[in-house]
């Protein structure tokens, strides 16, 4: 059996107490990698050992097999359990034994019609939902489904207490963001993601991985199966063991690839929407984000996949599509709520944590308050000193009227406060590079990497 950590036991006790107080639905929110399956298994064990019937469902069959393994290890009486995908449950409601408790994993999907059909059918049965994030792109909350919420520890606490691995994030944009268009559901359309993907130079993906994470067991998240195949091919052409797996890969072949990845025979695993929820490879220490998204749920699931704890392990997150600019760091504090929220809250950063910026030297994503990059030592104070020196020189060398000079200074000052990865013109990069003391060729290379120069 699992030995629950104190914070996991608190979630078990909190959920059971909330049900005892009369709440019909209780939502348990705990970060990805914090061991929600252990909590689920313990609650199921306590219910079935008293003769209670448990109905567990989730939206993917891969997750069904994983929770079965957890139930068996925890000593759950499987004779008193129904474990199925949500689709199967919805189609068999008239034939299933009536449960005493419903448990739903990845319950951010609870507003879907199939889920609501089950909840309405068993309207008198208490339910527990588990998720890493209760925020939906639509902004619609869960107050009508879950009347109480139990929160687990924050990501920062889990890292500090050796339950998640510490991480370093590197971030910049390889593609052209102007190609991205949101669809009715709130996230980017497949067509616009394809157009965006065409602007990414495959070789740049490999170069950044070799620079920041060379040799690490890595999961690469792509926006399409075709892009994932191309990314895997690019890695192999660089003599790096890499394969692609997707939902259409034959089951035996997919299992072989997954096992080879777990055993280290495959160094890089590229995928599209296959490895986000529930997949567990504790020694995976790097993820590469190549899929732009407006979904905080997707961002946290993917970026934190490499943060499963192992002693002395650290994680590397390489965000090459700028998702960090929408959501902040994975360990940012967030004020979860069951209430409705403004649509697309990510527009304002998606977190309640401190502001961030990208170091122009190493591309590390760090707190905006840092005067010196903790990763490479780059001095941001030196940038402002250099700018001040350049301004004094301007007064001597350039014959500008006062208004023009003020406008130029204002422009330079504004650019210094921005992440260079957000610039959309060569001129902005050139001004920033000069003001911060970069070599003359820096702006050209940055513009080339961003696709501003063909």
C-alpha cells in the first residue's frame, strides 16, 4: 500500500469531511505531480472496505488502466468498483450498479455533456472531482457541480518540501504569433497552429535542446501529429534517439515506444495531445513546449510533466512558443475559485504571481524584480547604466531637437522593460541591442531566429 504524505492525508480527510457536512459535490485541486491518484485510491479503499460501491470514470482509457493499478496497490476491493471511461459509463447507466460515491479524475472536463448526463442520472449520489486546475477557457466555473473546494499545497511548497523537482525555465518564441487565431472554444484553431508551425525552423528546436538540456530524457509537446513526426525526424538527423507516438499509433507499437522511453532507450519522445494527463515517467527531466495554447490546464500539465520528484533531480522547461508570457511560471501562486471568471483571464498573465521577464543573454525566464540573472549573471542594472551613457553621448553627437530626443529616449526606455522575445521588428531588436551593449550582430541573429529576416 501507498504511505500517504501528510498533505495527501489532509486532502482525504478534507474531502470526506465536506461530504459529511452535506456537500453533494466536492472538488479537490492539487498541482500536477502531487499524487492525486494516491488520494483517489485511498478514498476508494475507505469506501469499499465498508461495502460501499464506487464509480470512477475519466475521459481516456490510458488513465483507466493507470488508476486500476493504483487501486490494486492500495488494496481497493475491485468487486465494489466500476472503473470506465466517461463514454462507456454514459452508455451503460441502466446496467451499472448504483454507486455510493462517484469519483472523477481530470474533472476540469466536468461541464461536458457526457459528464453532466451521468451527474444528472445519479443526482442523489455524492461526487468527488480531482483536477490540477479548475479554470476553463470559457470562464465558466463549477459552482453548480461542486459546492465545496479542497485545495492541496502550492507548487512552491511541494518543491521546497521535496515533493516536486526544482526547475529552470528557458523561454522565447521560434514562430510567428501573428498566425495564431482563436476558435469558438477559446484555444487556437488547428489551421492557425499549422500556419504557425510552418514558421518554425526545425533545426532551431534541436539547437536549443542541445544548449539547455543535452542528453536529458525529454518529452516534446507539438500541436499536430505531422509536426511531432517532423520534430522527431529532426532529432534523429542530429543523431539523437527520438520517436513520435500518437493516438493512431498501433497499441503494441505505442506501448513499445513508451517502454523504451521509460527504460532510456529513447531519449526524446515527441507527441501531440497524448502525454498530458496521467503519464508518469519520474526520471523525465525536460519538456519542450512547441504547442501554443490559451489553456492554463494544458500549460500546467505539459510544463510540469518533467517535475516528478526524484532525489537530486532538477527539471528543465524549454518554452519555445511563448506560453510563459501568457501564464507566468508553473510555480506562480493562483487563487483558484469555483465561481465564473472573466473569459480569457490569461490575457493578464493567468496567474497571481509576480511579473516575469526573459534574460536577453541566456533566455532564462526569471522574476522581473531581478537586477541580475540568477542563471547566467547578466546585469540588468548595467543595461540601464549603458543606456544612460548612450543618452549623454547622444547629446554630443546627434543634432536632434528636444521633442525628438525625448521620444527616442522614451522608446528606448520602454523597450528595455520588455522581453526581447516579444519584439516584432528588426528595428526594435536593434535599438534594444544597442542600448544593452550587445554586439552589432546580436539583433540580426535574433531577427533571423524569429523569422523577421528571410
